């Protein structure tokens, strides 16, 4: 799995989920529950993950939607 975004900004997460869903790109939001449990103080951030095969397409989609500044560096 490739990590696209790591943030506590629920608005950004919701926008990314809508974009990925709209393009039928499977994704997972990891640590959503842990982020909420810790009280959103920023210690645990939510991570948007996609399959490695979908990473390039997902990155292009987010960049085209002016969300490219939220993308994590590739590893």
C-alpha cells in the first residue's frame, strides 16, 4: 500500500475520499479511530492509503484537484 496523505484535517480527508471514490480507486483511511480517540491533538494522524498499482493515478487525481500540496513524498 502507498501512503498518499497524512493529516488530522477531516475536511481534506473527506475531499480525498470523495475524489477517490468517484474514480473507483480503492483506498483505506488508516488510524481514523486512533486519531479521534487521542482527542485530535495531532499525535496520531490519519493516513490515506491506496494500492501500489493505483498510486500514480491517485496522485494525479489529487494534483488535478489542487490537493497536491497534501501529498506525501514517495518512498
